[in-house]
């Protein structure tokens, strides 16, 4: 079984978000980049499937050479090989089209994406990709079992979970729950050494035109100071919520 | 030409977030001089849509669509997009609607934009404001393709009444086949979900242990609110994963967010920032949450929460 794990390279969750060039671009200066948290759950799941289903795992990122450190980390976690499609990730559409083109050359039974990235976080790439490839699709995926060509999986829905099955190929949007946080594979020395021997292919991009363009970024306006209410004057809090904020 | 709004229903009732999507669709359609058409699936109670301005409502009546399927629903919507000659589709940001929107944009080769918080800033070029970097920033994004699929953040536009008497059309659509089928749905009954809630009551490690959630649930009950929690609380198994909110958990965009015994770490705030009004209850006046909140009470949650419940009940 061939598994593709799509990795988004994102600013660490503690990063301060700033913009440059007249607010038209993200300021990556001094920002630490990591594997998108939702993708990390998917990657660990893929590595487990290597053992249980004799799967072959490829980690892929669409991006410039700066994403390679993140791909090396994926190799250290247990991916068999890594691929970088060589172009900036303009928007979800162009990223999905680039991945689609690769999937038409190399066939995959299972494509694991994250539910959403924590940077541009549209939650768009997995659905787009499934639509483009005409694959089955599940997002907010919290469990997945594969037997032969059949997948059984569940997804989080409002107030519960829904369990389904389908034939492969399948695209999933992974999130916490697919594996537990305590089960995430943390690269050890051996993994890091082995990663050096694995291939990281750089393949040329199709040069797809994006369909959306982020023209200008802004930050939320500074909030006015918090209104404090004394612990023994809770009537006042209720009054403020009712009559000032009008939310009760 | 018409702006299409997908109106989601559950157990034959429309979701509140879909009413908001319809109001948004109406305002956008007025802006560009088009009609607005609601699309509902297997739900005949269309009268409740009257206040929100649809010119027409199409009810796709098809037993094949009785279970939600992003693929089948997307192909059904494409039929309506064709018959109504629609280039713009509006959806809410409920899990199913976002799921459907992404797939729909894949098969229609269109621009999809999610987390939208306002009407277009300009129609030519077509630019929309959306949140990004998990609510730490906004982006003004241009949509370049002719067909545009837009998913709006709940509680960002609000309900704007525009009474109308829409023309109702019931159609039947031949569905595409799919080998993906639902085996089972497990639902907690009675509780309000975070995605649908107007009010969310959330608690953190300050609560000391899972046994102390009785008062949190009781406060939520009193307010008709959903319950949520910080990440360590779900990691420790005090509460289910589905309640974990924040940058790596669920996003919250409720009208009121009450945070009890939560310090206000950057990853927590990122996920709840788009809630309208934030209240913090914490015994540490230095807790970062006080910088992010609108209202705050400094004190012991174990005294404040029961007292608050009592006062709310006495209202
Ligand atoms: C990669 C990454 C992703 C993360 N994603 C998320 C996320 O999505 N969501 C999230 O929530 N966190 C996330 N975190 C964790 C985050 O950094 C914080 O550790 C977490 O939010 C703290 O949870 P807390 O506020 O419940 O606990 P604490 O930080 O321990 O705060 C407890 C608070 O309770 C108060 N308190 C104690 N006793 C009382 C009392 N009797 N009455 C009133 N108040 C009291 C204390 O003053 C304190 O402020 C993430 C961290 C990392 C590294
Ligand atoms: N540049 C990229 N390269 C590879 N995969 C990506 C890229 N951007 C996003 N993805 C995948 O798509 C998922 C959702 O991303 P997004 O649509 O940006 O929220 C991520 O979790 C990744 O799995």
C-alpha cells in the first residue's frame, strides 16, 4: 500500500505573527517552523500503517528549499522518502493542483492531509485534492482502519462521531484523536541518523496559477481594557452582559 | 444568475448558522444586483426561512441524499448551480458545510475561501476579509476565478431580517454513486455543541480535577451553553477531546465565551479570539487572559461559579 502524507510547514504555535512589505507578506524573520500539528497526527498514523499494513510512506511538501528541514524531520519520524515540489505555496488551489499532478504519476491508495493548517488555515487542500482526483474523502478524521482495499473510519461531527466505510483510494483530513498526543512519534537519534540515508527528491512544479491572492494582512485592533467586577458583585456582571454587551 | 446559499438541516430542522449564511447571501446578492436562492436538502419546512430574504428556495427531494455525503451533496449542488446559472455559493462554517465546500471547489475548479468575516470589500476585483493564522490576523483575499465558494465564520455577520416570500421549488436529482457509506452515528443527546452554541462555558486546569465539572455543566445548563476546555484538561482525560478548544483544537466563534480557571496561553486564545464577548474568572490577577477578556472577575472559581449559577437562576 502506498501512502502519501501532505505536510504543511507552519510557524510554531507560540510565534508572534507580523507582516512586512506594506503588510503584503508574512514576516518569517526569527520564526521557528514546524510540522503542522494536524499533519503530525496523520504522519504518526501512517508510520503505524507501515507495520500493520506493509505500507510505504512518502511525505510531501509544496514549497521552497526552506521547508526541507521539516521534511527531514518527517523522515526521522519514519517516512520512507520525502518529496518537495519546488515552488512557493501560493494558495490552497495551486498546492492541491501540484499534488494532484504528482498523484497522477505515482499512484497512492491513501492520502493523508491535516484537517487544516494553522497558518492560512483554510482547511481547503484535502477536500480540493479529493475533488480533483475523484477520491473518497473524510475530514476531521479521528479513527482509521484499513483492511485490504477497504477503509473504515470515523469523523467528528457536531456533538458526536460518524463511522463510515469505503473502498480506497481515500483522502483524509487528520486531527488529534486519529492518534493520541502521547503516542506522537518523537524522532530519536537512530531515526535522525537513518533519515540522512533516505531520499529527499526535489521535483519541478507544474507552475499552476493560484485562484486566490492574499493582498493585505492586518491584525485585530487592540482591545479596550478588561472591565473588572468584584467577586461579591456578580449581579453587576450579569447586568453588564445583559445590558451592555447584550449577550444574555 | 443567483447567489446560492446552502442551507444545512439536521433532523428536518435548519441550522442557525445557515440562517446567518442566508442573511449574508442576501446582502451580498443585493450588493452585486443578483437574486438569492436557498438550497435545502430533504427539508420541507421552508417557511422558517421567510424572514431572511431568499427570493427562491429549491428543495432537493431525494431519498438518496438522506445521509450526508460530501460527494453526493456536492454533485447535487452542481446541478442547481447549473440550472440557476450560479457563480457564487455561500455556506456556513459548520463541520459538514466546510467539508462539502472544499470538495465542491475541487470538482468545480473554483476559488474557495473559508473563515470569511465580512461582505466583499470590493466586487471588482472581488476581495473578502477572512481570518488567518488561527485568528491572530486577517487577510484581504482576492478571488480570481469566475466561480466562487464562500464559507463564513459563524456570528461574524449576524442575523439581519429581510422578510420575503420565496418561491418554493421542489426538485428531484439523480444522484451519483459512491462506495462511501455511513455505518453508524454516535451522538450525545441533549447537549449543545460548541459549533452551534451562542454561549460557551469553558474551564481549565484551575478546576483541579474532573469531579469539579459538575458546576461547569450546571452553569452551562443554566445558560443553554456548550461546555469546552483547555488542551491539558482533555490531554489528561478529564474531559473528552471534542471539548478541546484553541489553536490545535476546535475554533470557537460564539457570542459569549466564559473562561474559568484558564490562564490564557497564546495557543488557547488563538482559537477563541473570534468570539464576540469574553469573560474570565481566575484567581490570579496576572493571568494573561485578563488582557484578552472584555469582563473579568478575580477570585476563586469554586466560590464564584456556584454564586453566579444561583444569581442567574434567580433572574
Ligand atoms: C503546540 C502546542 C499547541 C497547543 N494548543 C493548545 C490549544 O489548542 N488549546 C489550549 O487550551 N492550549 C493549547 N496549548 C497549551 C497552552 O500552551 C497552555 O499550556 C494551556 O492552554 C494551559 O491550560 P490551562 O489554562 O487550563 O492551565 P494553566 O495554564 O495551568 O492555568 C490554570 C489557571 O487556573 C487558575 N486557577 C487556579 N486555581 C483557580 C481557582 N481556584 N479559581 C480560579 N482560577 C484558578 C490559575 O491562576 C491559572 O491561570 C498548546 C501548547 C502547545 C505547545
Ligand atoms: N504547501 C503544502 N504542501 C503540502 N501539503 C500542504 C500544503 N499546504 C497545506 N497542505 C496540506 O493540506 C492540509 C490543510 O491545509 P489548509 O488547506 O492550508 O488548511 C494541511 O494540513 C496539509 O496536510
